[in-house]
């Protein structure tokens, strides 16, 4: 970091000494995000307190030619907020004000450090903010924007990108732009839409406008147990084919049920091959009309037991089982590696067979938890990092699963993002021409490559100048037409 | 005609007017250039019934796609006016109809895309699965960009189950404010309506709420108004009012829809609005620059859609673009020689 000392002094002037961290031991707090396999200590972490301070920090980095990474709550699972050694980490945790609750227009304007759950809390109980990543108690809306976060209810309700309608962003040159607004369909390009999910590589959002919607009148939840995930998959197909769009359809396999049971103690049968959690929400009469149908379809697909949540407390226990699946796997295995691939839902049985084959081949257990409605798999590859070579084999196995999903017509990531963790798989899904097109966008926002470099794209790319001049049209050349 | 041929044509091009169904050529600044038509790219490539997804080429007529999906009990939840409109044109212009209320706009239903770029390349973004965050969401950038950044050669789409039961509740009033207030009350209730529209025409108006599903009739009881079971004509009329001699699309907030209806009353316009989204269309028999200016001053962001070419020369059909400098930078990176619909969105040559 050339001229680093000078830059650090500038950051102190902008944000105050107490908001600039340079001590190595203090910086270690920020060395990883939610994906602990990667760690890097930045040269400096800065905690601006306002959007103006963010802009000034980014401008100072730009003037010094120093790369920077934005970080929200640090709960991301792809290493998207992994710092750059020798770079600046811009921590947004002080920007946690809800600026406006405009319930009349069903909009909330907030700063990026506000937690996901705080938005629903601000508009509840009449309204809520639908995207609900499992980390919603801690994860920030700024991070959700960067990753286009999903959650358990997105099969029905959609993703972050479907709810963010406006942004104030600081571009990597320090300029501030407003993209979109409270209104929809504003003229021009949907830059707000393309910024969401850009993983911090196009700039940093300092103000976020989201849509909120009325809270459903009624929620009904059941869990059905099957001999195998394949059978549960048939139930999912039957439900969807019947024209239903449940609020959530979540599946857990035998290994995950066993692990979660140790934490959540819901009394689910440990010999079940798969559990399918189905939640219907909406108008009371619609839920009533549909719920028996769901139950019958599960039974028709071979469910040997169906339990209906009798009250909110029991519903919470069902969900605790599902949400405990990741942490609970730590009780089954010393280490595990979470995947986030997506398949066309109808390919589920084939892909599960492939995963089972791979599991046998590598001699490593793989637990499976899915957002079954949208085909988003979270295979949990179990391994013991203390056994030599096992971590590497686990990673290789996880990579094989990603390849199997892409070959089935799916995606390398459904909601965790590419970050550093999956960038090596990008060429499995995208050609050089595709990546070149991505780079065109990147260069429009960040020609110097200062915002979160080294993420998303599999290999570093430079921007170069915008080519010119115009190609003259033959009619124009002949003097038969004017361009404007 | 192949996607490769489109890409090759672009590489050699000195400037083209991109065309598909040709039903919205009167939108944006008037431009006259040789046409590059994708109408022949009209294959429905995949309909994955079990996954509720489809991949189509841009020239597929919306009506043809609708019929195909309907045979499987499914729908593409896009119902803009479609007198021959193709999926490519609907996506390129971001056009939408009353189903927008529940299912969103083209941006919300497009899962991925293949585009031909002016450098002669064919690039894909997104995927064909309904959940995916790998790579930049260039499909959103292209959706609504009016073919000024790339030419779609394939679009992958999310489908939905088609409702089997439906009805519409109609509530009438000749007071614009009362209509808007009633609409606002309903948009804040968890009705799960499929469509929720306002209408104003000839001194009176209506609020239309379409409920679908097995419990539609039961739920209709909670919404005050006349129940219309054969509601197709009602919704056809809503769509039809989005076209005309002079049509403005207003982007506002729910709270200000009363102002939009009042403006329709004052100017003798027909108005249809998506009540929950603050979107409205004003249809005039004729109009001039003074009218457009007055409406923009009164209502905010108004895009001039249908209008005679002379009017679209006299006034900027788009109005102010937020983040225009950044939009121009995006345009310059994707289309550095300005060959794709040059002048349609930005008035002057791009800075070199």
C-alpha cells in the first residue's frame, strides 16, 4: 500500500481516530467472514458513521489507488467480505439507522448496517420484509443487497432483488449515485437490479429502499416423513403440479435429521429417510382449502407419517429442526463444508444418487438439506480436518457435487454468492465470452478495479479504455441519414 | 436466422434498429435506421413443465407461448397488451400488465438470457433455474434496456401455475380520492389478490380486485363490491388502456395515485393503475409538449410511450434519467460504437 500512512491519516480525519483500526490483533476480528476457511488481515479497517463518510473513505482509497472491501455483519458464506491484505476494509456496522418507515407506500429506507430482521420488526405486525436468510437476526441488509440473499420462503416470495427498488451507492471513484427510488419502472437502465447481487464489486450501497408487504393472515405447517429423499421429492413435484406455491418447502435427509434432533429435540423419527417441511401461508380460507390437499399428496407419495404443527410453538420447533441443521452437523462431524448449488427440481433424484455415489467413492459422509421448492441444495460434506488430506478430499468432493449440479442444468450458487470460494467454478457455468460481458459491466462501474478485487471473477481482468470512434453507418456516410 | 448470425451482423454494423414483433416501435426517441429483426428467432426451446421454467427465443409471440404453457396448466405471468407482441419485445421494453400486481415485472420473471453484443460475441447470464446468484445479473440490465445494450437471442423464464378458479370484485366511485383511498386500504390487507387495479374513464372510476384459487368466492365476501365471474372483458379493457394515440406511464407512489386519477379527470384522459405498485398509464386522444410538461410538473416521473413521432421529437419521451452518467458509461462499455438503437435512449452522441 504505497502512501499507506498518508491514507490512514486521511481515514482518521474523515471518521475520527476511534473508528480507524490498525492494530494487528484488533484487525484479526475482521480476518474472515462466515466462511472461516479463508482469512486475511487487512492493512486497516475503517468504520464510517455516515454515507458521506463512506463516500469520503472510498474517494481517499481511489486517490491513493488502494483496493477496498465492504463488510456488513460478516455472516456471508462465500468469503465475499474477505479482506485484502494491504487493502482497506470498510465496515458498515455503524450505519444502522432505519431512515424512514413509509408504511403508506409500503417502503422502508434504511442504512446498509440495519439487520434483515429489524426491517420486518419496524413494519410489523401488519407488514413484513420477505427475504429471510437463516442468519437474519445478524445479517445486514447491505450484505443481503451484495449477495442477493434468499431464504426459506423465496420459492413463493422471491429474493432480495425482487424487494429492493432503490439504492444510494458510492461508486469506486467516490461519486454518489441514486439508482431507482421508491417508484418502480423509472426510465433508463435497471442499474439497481444489476447492483443487487454484485458482491461488493461495483461499489457500496449507503442507502437502501425496500418494498414490504402485508403479513399473511394465516400460516400452516406440517412435516411429513418418507423412506428416502427421492420419495419426498415426488411429494414436492405433486404439490407443485397441483398448482400450489407453498410459502416454504424444505427437505432434510436422514443424517441431517439425526444431527438436528440432538440440538432441537423435536422427537422426529431417527429412521426416516427424509423429512419434508411444508408451510402454506396466505388467506385463512385458502390455507384451509389447500392444507388437506398437501397432506393427501404427501401420503400419496409414500409419507408414512404426517405431523401438523398444532400451534406457533410447535411450528417454531419444526423450524428449529431445519435451521439447526448446519450448526448441528458440527456434533456429527468435526468439520463440514457447506455447498449451495442449485438444480432444476426435477433432477433431484438423479443428483442425489450422484451425491450418494460420490460420498461412497470418497468415503466421506454428506448430509443434505434443501430448499426443495426452488432446487437449492445445501450438501454438507463432513470431514475431519485433523486427518491428513481429508480437508482437501472434502473440498474435492464438494467440487464434484457442484459439477454434477451444473451438468444437470443448475447453478454453482443459489444464495451464498461466488465470493472467493466458488470463483474457480465460474468457468464450469460461464464461457469466456460470458465472463467478458460481466467484465464490461464491472468496468463501467469500477474501471480501476478497486472494489473487492479478486472476488467473483475466476481470473483477474483489466478494463482498458472505452474504444472509439463511432462506426459510420453507410447511409450516414452517403449523407442520406443523420444519426440524431 | 441464428443467434450467431445476429452476433455476426452486429459486429459489422454501422447502426441498427432492433425489431421483434414491431408493436412498440413508437416508443422512445424516433430513430430511422436499417432494421435488425429477431422475429425469425421464434422457437420455444424448452418448456420444463416439472420445473415451471421455459427457454424461448425472442421472436416467440406472447400469445403462442401463453397457449403452450396453458396446455400444462401453467402461465407466464406477463399480460401486457399483446397485439402481436413477442416475448423479446416485452422483455426489452419491460412492459407489464395487471398480473404485475402479484407476479412482478419482466425483470422479476426473467431467469437468464443469451444476448448478442456489438463486439460479435454471444454471452449468457443467469441460468434456467429459479434460484441463482452466480455472476452479474446482466439479464436485469438488458430487461427494459430497449435493445440498446445487446440483442436478446434467448430468454429463460419462470412460469407459475395457472389459477383454476377466479373472479373479480368491482367497486365504483366518481371520486378519484375515494377510489385511491379504498385501493390503499386493500393493498395493505393480506388479500393475495392476483390483480388489483384502478380505472378512471369519462368522469367515473372503478377499483378491480381479482381473486384466484379455491377460496376465491369466500374471500370475495371480505372485499366490498360487485362480484364479476366472467371478468375477462374487464381486464382486457385495463390492458387496452395502456395503448392509444398518446400514452404516458407514470411512476409514482401509492399515496399519490389519487393525484394521478384527478389529473386524468381534469384532462379527460383514461387512466389505469396498478394500485399496490404506484404505476399508472394515462391515455389521451391527442397531446402536445405543453400537456406532457404540465403532467410531469404535477405527477413526477412520466415516460411517454405511444405518441406521434413529432411529439417524441418535441419532448424527451423519457424525462430525466437518474444516474444518467453511469447509464452512459454502461452503454459505452457494451456498445462503444453506438450501433444498437442509437439515439433511442440518449439524445446526443456518446462522449468518446
